[in-house]
C-alpha cells in the first residue's frame, strides 16, 4: 500500500488542513497522541505512518478514517460531518417551527407580513 501512495500529495493536504484548523505541528501531535517527529515525517512526505497512527492523525485533523489513503490515491478526503453545524441547523429549524406555529394562530398582519417577506426572500412575489 505505502508504495502506491502519493506521499507528497498527502503531505500538502495534511499541512493545509492543519493550517486551516489553526494548529501547530506540536498541537496536532498532541491531539493525535503521536510524536512531533511523526507529524513532521508525514508533512515532509518522508514516511507513511502505520494504520493506527494514520487513524489518530485523521481524527485529529477532523477527517474520516481512510482519508489519508484516499488523498494518497488521488481522491479527496471525505471529511467528518460537521456535528456542531448540524446541531446549530437543528436548533434553527426548531426555532423556525416555533415561529410558524405562532403564525398559524395569528389571524392578522403578522402572518401576512411574514408571507410577503418569505415570497420576497425566495423571489416568488405571487407565491408558489
């Protein structure tokens, strides 16, 4: 496997991802539970880490298991689903549901104004 991996490509992606996360090599090593030398070797493209080490580094970089190998084979990392973003979206949907429930009960101007606003927002002045 290691012979087929484009370690230079993996190195570029790992450096870029670490930078995007705002981590130093030392911080990445600490998060992954590996030595700084291991991170340096990966980012220099000098060595292909063992499976357990790859998994720890992938986790620390917030990638899915196997992403380093995928990158080395010329593919893009799948990445980890954004759990924080998902919970934020669910919170926002719950808030919207609450507003819609209030608007259903409203017989006056608030409901009509909300409808006008939503039509404008979606560029549908006459509705759906």
